[in-house]
C-alpha cells in the first residue's frame, strides 16, 4: 500500500504530518542550513543595450547582462537564469579551468608551490593582461598562481600550461578532458587564457559549475582568490573583481573581450550560505560592478537555505513483513538542504511517500521511498529515502508464528 505523509513549512517548523491512511502523526523541525560540445557561439554584441528579463522562481527580473546565472552552492538551486546554457565568449573566466588543473597537479604532488618554472619566449610575448614574467627567467608556481588569479596574467597561464603539459596545446587537451569529466556540456577550450577565438566558448552555467568545483575540491588553495593586490617584478596590480575589492565576495574571476563584453564570476559566503554568480555581456566595468552587487544582494535577501532533515534524522519508519524487526527507519542519507523564497516558505508542502509493508530481508541503503517538496510557486524537488538499517528475515518458525499472529489479530 502506498502511504504518504504531508506537511506545510512554517517559518521554522514543519507542522505535524499525517499518513493519508490516518495511522499516526509525527513532528519535524526545520533548521536553517549550516554553513558533446555545443555549436560555437554566434558573434556577440559588445553588450546588451538595455535591461531584459531573466527567469527566477519569483518571476521575471530585468537585468543588464546578456547571459547570467545565479546558483545556491549548498542546495544547487538555480535562482536566476538568462540564457545560462547558451555558449558565449568566456574571456578570462577561462582561467578558472587553467587554475583547476594547476591545483589538481599540486594536490597530486606533480607540482610544488615553491617550484620554479621556466619562462618561454612564447609565454613572455603573450598579449592581453600580463603578470610581466621575465624572459629569460624562472618564476615560482605560487607567484604564477597569484599572477593568474589576481593579475589575470595571460603570460602566467602559458608558463603554467607549458610547465604542466609541455605545451599550451597539450594543456588545452587536458582542459577539454576535465571539462567533459565535470559535465560542462557547453564548453570548448582553444587556449589557456581566454584570448579571442571563435571556437573557444563556455556557457554561464558551465562557468558557475566550474567555480563550484574549484571551491569544493580545492579549499586549501581558494584563499588566493580573495587577495586584493599582488606585487611582482616591482609592479603592483590589483584584483579586477569589484566584489572582492569591496569585501562582498571571496573570489573568483572577471573577464572582458569584444565578443563577450564585460563579465564576472563571483562567490560570496554569508553565515554558511554561499552564492555563485555569473554575468557576461555587460557594456562597461562600471555596469559590471553595479549589476553584480545588485544581483548578489538580491539573491541573499530574497532566498534562504533550509535544512529539512540531516543525514542522521529518522524521517519515518516503514513496516516490515516477516522481519526480525517490525519496522525499518527511513533516512535521507545526507543533509537535505533546499533553497526557499523567503515570502513563499509557508506555502511549501513536504510529502513522504513509500510502499508498506516491505518484505524482509531489507538491506541498509535500499531505496524505500521519496520525499517531495512542492507548493504554489515553490521550485519542485524530489529526494530518495533509504533504509537506515538491515532487517534480516525471520527463520521458518518465526515466519510461521508471524503469519499465524497476523491472521488471528490482524496486526
């Protein structure tokens, strides 16, 4: 028999929930959460000429960016989407992948922070934004990382690419392979820098996913992103990320080309809640700074993370037929965090559904049901629920006695 429990979310609690069959009730409390490539992009205009609507759970929101996405890091919920899966020129936001591969090599021990890499003439001559590496000369890996993250140095990217893969061409192959492994479906790299190339592209969502992977997989190196300036070769340069300069974000990168306009990928954490913001196709640096700050504040003010259940919570118990225990705990197996629009939280409904009874034996980790979040204007979410323990099958005598008891008492 399919049984369901349903609850409506209040400001801090789920109200008592009942089986549709009316067997019994339970109460839960909600806790706020702790901390194949697509076609190349068409030629893009330098910027969107005026604001146009992006999609959000709250309805359309006018923004100036041509491409945009905002993702909640803890829950993975998309809070804003404007052509987020359309390939575009990523400019220097490309450097997230270059740095990802550098951190991968460091973590694997194939590279050391104090190791010095040689500067080739090709790296030294690379145009665009520069760290101003010396030629001939050698530069420490840690300085090169700062040269990429803070200075957005194209020359530093090429030094790192050649040091890791022997050539930038070989390194680009590694970049595309890693993009495939990370599921970046609208990405194709042609260089390590983001310098203009018609067949070099990413989508806003891919940039956001890459930024999330950087933060998740390499927390020990993420501190470089929050550095506001870096002096090398007697030249001091400042982090181009306006949100980092104002202390509103702790990373990640900016970018600009004629095809992509002015862009930015930023991450900010407030009280354990992290937001990832990607904008591109803006007309000026000023517009990029103002729009990114406005949308970051909007994301934090209009939404909140809510933990429905933790990994240790027993969400319900499922009756077991012919088992050594009469029921098995139903668990989520992980913290279940959802991002809710603040003003709609009371409209959300949580339903637990499972077939009961289940026949023994039951193995721990077996999916037995699901939890569904729904409601008027609330983004739909489903999460599997699992057996929280093993329940062996009764022996022959025990099964016979259980069957006999069932027919006599009906229980």
